[in-house]
C-alpha cells in the first residue's frame, strides 16, 4: 500500500501506480471518490458518464495499487488527498508530471471561483482573515523541502480534526512552491520529458 503524508494524503511513487492514476479517466474517477465520497458503480457511471464495465475495470486496476477499495458493492478512495513524490527516473517523472499537471490545473481554478462565488458572501470577520500569501524566497532544494515538510506538519492537525467548534469553517489552503528555472535547466527538462 502506498504511504501517507502527515495529512493522510496518499503518496504515490511506484511507476505503474503513477501510470494508472495518470490516465485521465482514472484520475477523474479517483478525484470523484476523494471529493464526494463512496459510491456504487452505478452512481459513479452516472456521475462520470461512463459505462459500469469500463469503471469496474479502472477501479480494479486502482485497487490493485491500493488507491481505492471496495466493500459491499461500494467503492471508496483510501485517502482524501493525493501527493506525488517525484521519482528520480525519467519515465516515472513523465507519469508523475501527467498527474501533477492535472492537479495544478484543477487547483488553479479554485481561487477565481472562490473570489467570484464565495468571498462576497462571507461575513466580515472571515473576509478579513482570508488572504493570499505571495512572496519570493531564496531557498536551496533542501530548504524548500524542509519548508514543505514543516508546512505539512503545521497544518496536519487542522486537516485531521474530527471535532471542531461551531464557528469553524472548512478553509481551502493552496500553497504553490515554484522554483524558477534558468534557461539551460528549462531546456534540459523539456528535452528529458520529450
């Protein structure tokens, strides 16, 4: 079974698991289960506009990698989140990039939707507390990894909280850690990915 980070997100590193999840329809199926919870094959087929036989085959593959599981005719994701641990080899990196590209594009749409649909309806105290952190830092790769690990440790207790006060709300936190690439690095990376 894949490992989990402090948030309980599934951490994928295996090439075959990465390939299975990277397939767009399988990724959409997994994300549906993560976002909306358990469902029967029939419900998933209706939600995703796919045939039950096709979905069963995809679910069986994902189950083989420990990503989803079935119980009494209901399928569920084993975690509510997904973390891709970028491997060292080029082939695995290409599969990881397919998934992370889908994840980044999906996440990038959230702030604009929140700004248009949710932010205007928030009470003042929530509007004042919400915000965007946008800063430039000078970090080594090791420092960036340490910062990522610290952020996960810092936020894990809130993500896993089973009980909360009546005035608590679900808050979406997005952090993009995007090192700049010099021209030579960027050209090498693009050539390696084909």
